[in-house]
């Protein structure tokens, strides 16, 4: 068996294990919970109505936002968007959906990090966290000194 055949064999084994891992993730409690609350949100008439209100308020705010704080209705439009968002977020189905989405995101990030760091600790793993806690330049972590 030549090197090319061994590489193909190794890659197919890795891919098969990746598909198996995908199947395990799809049968996890996190995915089941996410799919359940997603369907509840999609079927809810109350959510649909509040989403439409939110979209209208957001559209009006974006109109004002073009001019920034100088637009006479900027602050009122921003307050209306925030109020519509709060009403939407106050619904149990929306709140539970977002919680399930966060738990699923955490699971996927943990799996991705585990795989990446099994290869090398220096591999960067993307996250949906707007406040990353990873190591590297400007984050207070270890630095190679090659930044500037």
C-alpha cells in the first residue's frame, strides 16, 4: 500500500468518525431541546405578531439611525425598538429557545475546541461569544511577541 492510499484510508476513517460524532450530537438532549423550542416559537401566533411589531420598529429606527443622534426621533425610535425586543424576549417560548440555542452553541464550541486542541493548543476556534476569552495578543493571554 503506497502513501497516497494510506492517506485516503486515514481520511475516510476520520470522516466516518466525524459523521458518527455528528449523529451523536444530533441525538443529544441539547439538539432535541433546541428543535422543540424552535418549533414552539415558529408555531406561536403571539411570537409572529411581536416579531412583526419588532421588525416595523426596527425599520423606523434604521431610518432615524442614518442621521444618528441628530434625528429628532432617534431616541424615541430606539426606545420603541428596545421595548419591542423586551416584549419578545419576555415570552417563555422565546426565552427558552434562546437558552436552548446557547446550550447547543456551548456544546458545539466544546466539541470544536476539544478537536482543535487535540491537534494543537495554538489552533483558534471560532465562537459566537462577543467577548472572547481566548489566549493571544490583546487578550491578556500568552503572546509570541510577533505582533508588531
